[in-house]
C-alpha cells in the first residue's frame, strides 16, 4: 500500500492501510461453516430443480453428490489446491460426458420433456417435446440422475468460489436463482424443504460479513476474507429455526391467501394496463391487447410494413385481429371467459371460429391465405373470415373462443398459412331454415351457384321496437326443423346444430347496448317507426350508408370530453371521426336494432391489390393500414363484416336487385391526408396500393440438408480457437487481478502472498530466492514490516523465480505451471 | 447505512410484489422470511452490543521523527453473541501542528478481541493522539446501529532530535554574580556548585544528586536549583501556527537544551500557557525531556503578547536570553533590546520565510533544512 499523503496542505503524518492483526474466529470453524453453506446451496438448488419439474432423478444420490462435492471443494480451499481440484473435476466431467454421452443425452431429453410438460400444464401454451428412446423407469431415472449430477459439478465450482473466495451473497444468488426462476416463471412451486435450504443459504451469506474495511478520506481499503467465529453456527441454526417455525406454524395445507391481496393484485394489474395503454398508443390497431381504448390518438404510425400477405385468389380479404364485444363508453373488451363455458360444452370441441369452415370445402372453394409477420405484434395471428383451418391443423395458435387467434410473443410463428372458404354472399338469407334449404339444394346439385331460393323480405325491422326484437329473436334462436335437419348430410347436419347453439349464444351476448345510447342512436338514425322489414343484407347496407354519411371522416377528430360517451359524442356533437368511430357506431346501431354485432380491428386488403400481386405474390401491409370495422351475425351463415367508414371498401354483397340499396362503393369523402407516418387507418379502396414488386423475395424454404463436412470441420476449428482464446483471456485476467491484488493489499501482506506464490514454482523444481524469503520473514515477523521499495523488490524477485523455473522445466511441466499458477 | 436500508426496502418491495402476484404458499413464506430477517438481526445486535468495547493503544510512547509506529484499535466482543459489525471512527491529530486525520474502521463479525493496527510515521515532531471519536455496533444487515462504549485514547510523542547543537559554549555563560555566589567553604569547593543544597527527597531526579557532598555527608544530598530567576540561561519558546515552523522551533530548542545538558549547564524555559507563562528549569536529561513533552503537547496558543508578559513577570537579570520564535518584528526586537536586562539576547527566528527576516546582530534565522549551520552561529 502506498504511503498516503495529502496534497492540499503540508502534512507530516503518513499512514499506511491498516491491518487486521487478530480477530475473527477459528480457521476450522470458518471452513465448516463454508462447507455447510456450500452444501445448503448446492443441495437446495438441485432438490428445488428436481422437485419443481418432477424429474425422475434419484434424489438421495444427488444430495450425496452435493455433500461429496462440498467436502472436496472445502478441502481444496483449505489446503490451497482448489484450482487444480476444479481443473481435475472439469476433466473428470468431460470424461464422464464422453463415456456416457448416450445416457446423458437421454437424460437431457427426459429433463427437457419434464420441463416442457410442466410448462404446458401450467400455462395456456403448448410446448414441444422430444422423442426419447424407449426405456424402463429405472433406466430413465439413471439417465436423469446422471444428467443432473453432471450439471451439479460446474454449479458446485461456481458456488464454492462464491462462498470461499468471495463470500458474496450476490454471486451465490446469481448462480442459484436461475434454477428456481425456471420454475417460478410458470408458477411452479418447488419443494418447500429445498426452498428452506436455499433461503438459509442466501440469508447466511447475506448475514456473514467477509472483510474488514477502512475508509480514509476518499480511499477505501479492505482486508482479505476474515474467519468466522463459532457463533456463526448459532446464527445459521437460528435462521433455520425461523424457517422451520414458519413452515410448521403455518403449514402449506392450511394456508389461505387473504382476499385483500387478490384485490390489490387486480387493482395493480388494472393500473398497470392503463399505464401501458397510455404509453403505447400505436398498439390500438394491432390488437395485441385484450382491450381497445377508443380515446387514444392515432398518431403513432411510422409507415413501416407490418405484414406481408399472399392470397391464392384475388378477392377482398379482411384479416381479423382484436374483437371487442363489451363496450364501456370508451373502450371495447372481450366477453368474460366464464361466459363461454356452456357454449364450449355444447360445441363439443369445435371452435366457434371454425364454424364457417364446417360449411365444407365441397360447397365453397377454398382460398389459401399466407401471412408473414414482419413488424406487427406476435400476440395476434391475423385470420380471415370463414376460417377453415382447425386448431389441430394450426397448433401454434390459440383459438380464443369466438374472437381471434392468439399467438405467444415468444413462440408464435412469423409466417403461417390458413385456409378460408370463399363464401358466396348469396347465402346471406338471414334465415336459418332458408339457408339450410339452400345448402341442401347445393349439396344435392353439387353446385353452390345453383340454389334458386328467393331472398326473404321483411324479416329485419330496424326501429328496435318490441315486435322487431321478438322477430329477431326467433330468427336467431329457432333451430332448423327436424325433417330438414335430418335431410342434411354430414358435416352440414352437425354444422346446423352447432350453428344454432352458437347463434343463440350470440343473440344472448352480443346485443348489449346502454339504454341512453340506444335511444340516442335510434332517434338519430330511425326517428320514426319503420313499418317494413328488410332482408338481412339490405339492413347491413343501410346501416353502412347511414353511419358513413352521418359524419365526416377526419383523422383529427376531437377528443371525447371526460365523462361523455365516445359514440354518443361522435353521433350527436362532433360528427367527425375515423374508422374507430364509425365502426363502434355501426356496432351499437346494429345492436339497437336487435342484430348481434361486435367491433373488430385488423387489416383490410382489396381484391385489386391481391389480384395484381397474383397468387404467388406478396402484398405489403403497412401499419397505417390498420383498420376497424363492425361485424354482424347472420343466422345460418356466420359473422359478416360491416364497413361503415366512408370510403371503406366492403365485401361485395350482391343480392336482391329490387329491394337492395346500392352498396356504397363510392367514397363520400376521400381522405386527403397523405399517407405519412402520422396518418391513421385509411379507407381501403381509396388507398393507393403498395404494390408488391416481384423483387420481394419470399422466404426460401430451408432445405433440410445437413451442413457439409467442410463446414463442420471449420466450425470445430473455430470452436477450438475460441476455446483457446477464452482460456488465454481467463489466464490474463487472472494475472491482472493478481497484480492488482498485490498493489491493493498492505505491503506486508502483499509480500507474504508473493512468497506463497513463489512456493508454487518451488514445488515444480525451481529454487527460492533467499532475498525473497528474507523479505517474507520481515513482512511476517518484524515489527516495522516492509517498505514500498522492498515490496517492489519482492515483485521482481517473484518474476525471477518463475523465470528460472520456466527455463529449467520441460515443456509439459512449463505448460502445467502456466495453467496452474498463471 | 442508508444505502443498505434502501437496498433492503427494494428487496422487501420485490418480495411484496412476489407475494401479491404469485399465489402459492412459497411467496408467503419468502415474504414473511424477509420481514423476520431484520428482526432477528436486530435482536442479535441487542444481545451483543452491551458486551462490546473499543480502546486505542500506541505501540510506543515516544518515537523519533520518521520512525514507524502504530496505533492499535482493540475491539472486544462477546463470544456467545459476537457483535455483527463494529464501526469505529478514529481521529489522529498532532497537537503541535493541529493536523488531523479521520478514519473509519469496520470490524467484521468476530468473537473475543480484534485488533486493527494503523501504521504511521510522522515527519514532524509533536504529540500524536489517537482518539476513538465514535464506535457503533451494526446488525448483520447494516440496518440498525447502537452505540458501543469507548474506553481509552492513545498518544505517541514524536520527539525532535537530541543531538546537541553545534553551538559554541563559552565560560562566560554564567553570571558573574552567580560565580561569586559559589561558596568556597562548601564541601568539594566546586566553583560550579549551585546556590544551595538539601537532603534527598523521594522523587528527586538522580541527576541532581551532589555525589561529592553525598559521599562526604554520608547521605544523599541534592543540588537545589534555587529560584528560577537566578538561572543563567533562559529560553523563551513561542510557537507559531504552522507545523513546519513549530517543528523547527522544537528541533532548535531540543538541540540547544541537550547541548546545555551535555555541558551540565542549567537553564530555565518559559512558554505561553493559556493567559500566562509556564516555566520550568532543567539541568539534566530527564528534566529536559519532561519540558520537551510539555512543549510538544501544547496546542497552538491564541495570539497574545508573550514577550511583554515575560518582561513584566519574569524579567530578571540573566546571563543569556534565548528567544525562539517564528516571527519577530523590528519594533519588538528594539523593545526587547532596550528594555531588557539580560546580559545577552539571542533571537532565533525559526522556519521564517526569507522575506520576513530581520537583519540584526542578535537575530539568527534558523532554517529547517540547514539547522546545523544555523545553530552553529549561536554562542552560549
């Protein structure tokens, strides 16, 4: 340590770093405590890991291995051969891995399978599993035990360093917590005794201090690791006693979580969600949340491409994302999960999203839609209407009831393809019985276009009167007559039954409108009674027309004042809005009229874009193309989109020419806003198409060839070089740390360490420098100790000792000396 | 400690969040454990701090300049419930120069006694005191602290050189009247005999024993110094505010004093002490050392007219007045020479900057780096 001298004023007082002359405890006591701590940490980690995932490993053997490793490493640190012991353990581990590689691999696979099984059981996701060889339980146990045991060796090495060399809680925690985190992430609880061991281990390291410290002005000095007194055992015992007391006083079986904590959790989650929504405005249209806040500004678009879409047929395509069912005045959210319980029972495994797919590929042609996610949220898998791909065919997706397809942010596929049906709008009868007859006719003639049934008139009344509602209810909830049902072949027969169930569910759940809002909407759009009813498709068209012409399209719509309803403000006061406003209004208007409807966000592509791209081409979809629309349920058919935004392209619905209103395909108001980053969703058909040029390369399918032998060799060589480089770096780092230590410690201690280091070379056959021994004795025994000059002299003598050793020794001993002593 | 408290609060908050969001029993166990840990730690501290204590010790009582020495801080702790951590603040100060160094020492978990040694050395003389200002016992988590009793302080005298100065010592260093007062009929008829003799009393220094008389009388006779006013040489030592100056002053005085001791010439020393002057005579090594220790222990005095005080109270006829001071103005010097009653006056300006020197026959500038050369000009 350098003599300290102040620079501001003259000071005659020179002080060295203080030294701890005596204190601490007994050397053996410290070792035993270290050994105990190491065992607690190692055994606790192994036990926690094995118990969390129910690994078929032999636990007593693993605990015995933990005990042996603890004792070995303790002895290594006590008699200063820890480095070579770790090296030997590593070599033994490598030999063990090489000799039993088959069993280790099987053990690894079994372990991974157990982990993925536990993850699958404790989460809504499916995790892949690996094929393992067929083996008996005993063999499986042996393989798992060997694998876990092999993993314990490096962990033991790391933990021993943390306990003996550093006595650092932070290091020990970093080495052990990941094994626990792997389980806790999926709310899997490990064995409580193992947790108790880990808690005592961590608390023990946090409690037991390691070094004496001195602070002089701005300089800090610290001593080496101090020995621990025997009272440390008492302290560890007390801690273990506290944990045991907690376990016995309040056993896990009798534990009841307080309700207030759950309430607190819910309120924290809600607050967190709101904060996230406020921060991430651009997530409004990407549907990556379970709620869509309508108040957010739509200025978060950057113009980047978020999807690439390919369709085998050039028709209008709507990719559905988030679906909102419950309106609360300022946002849309999904129906509560428990509402679906009865429906899922009655549908007997069929996803409501696939009901249209039951119509059969015999009746309608199939369209193959491929989506490539290049920038959108991975939590939504955008799917078209009339989805024919079942959950079994698309296991990566989570079919969320009747709403949308959800992916996992981590494992969702970036490219996926789905089949949907090119459903003819001529089947939008709006009457189940009529639809069934039409289907039967098509099946019998094997021609979807051959049905000649007339569209019903006057089925749908628009004024929301009691009579109208009663008629609507009959339309939605009345099943097909039994004789007609019996005549339908499979799968149409099942489809009709299930469609009826689902239609009833839809009617019961997708008609909620606040009374005030209902009155406002009906007064605004249907001020007088409507004596005549209309066909379903005409109703849709009329709603589209009424809503789209009721207000001006504007991206700078005024913010809804606090306390006011979003839709009411739009309809009665502002008369300005964008697709969100129009879609929400259309949904509520349809519901007011007694037609079940809901709110959808996603992307809409026009037929001309897709036709131009061709069946092999990809259409780029930018984030500014995010769109919102309404969808209404047609009994006997399914959900149909309702485009109420001015200028928004709709799916052509050509039906009865006499009664139907012309579809508003001409935009009332074209949006003049440039297609810049600040623009919100644009009407689809008035939007210049971002043509997909042929230069866009689709992802080449990976050829399932193995890497060539040349690459393998190169990889091996590179691996070896990297390993050697790593070793060299490690040794250089070690040497640098040692040099720093020599400078940091007080002179006497530093010289003593240098002498001890020189003894290492002596063991290899070198000779000790007499002067170095003299300095070491002076440092150890003399009252005054050594000076700075003598410390420098000792350092150079140490270099000489090793220099002489290097000259005298044969090459292999030199390498060993370098590896061991650096 | 505040850092540790914040860290613990962060850990507790994490544990709380874990308890709220993880519904299992494990989260409850972990959260309770985190709550209980500080309680356990504090209880241990309560049981241990009463048996802890700290004191300071010095390895040597007196050292020379630049000679290494050390202060030992000894901490004591119970064996059954050792104190988890002992934090001691010590202050090492030099009374002469006023410099102070503060250190914060931290003793980890130990049972029985722990010693932390602080090696020091000083380039200037003075009395170095090591005082334990504050000792607190901390718990394992460093969240709480309680005071620990402090026992002793330690001090080391860093002495100036005792090598006699190369000054000239003449026979005229004694007053004529003093020589005349020697008793021709006194036993031994030694012209250098003091004014008076008396019987030995316990505590009298051995250097005062008049061996000739004692041999003749058959009992131990000691020389009596007589009144301080009749000493032939007087030193007036005035310290300054700078450490270097004071070191030079002490060095000068020490070497002159031991020169006199070597020649067996008694002298008297005056120094400022609070609002008056302290004084003591010496004629042996031991007395000179005592005076030196007193001078080294004096803290820097407030500015008051030392010379004037001396003139008023102690100005009596003496052979030689040696005024050792870091500064002296021409007016003071003139006053000293005109009103003084000393046969000779020598003013030694120690450690003074060159531009502040006064040119006069009686003034000898003394530079710390050329002490021998400067003192060689002094004639006693």
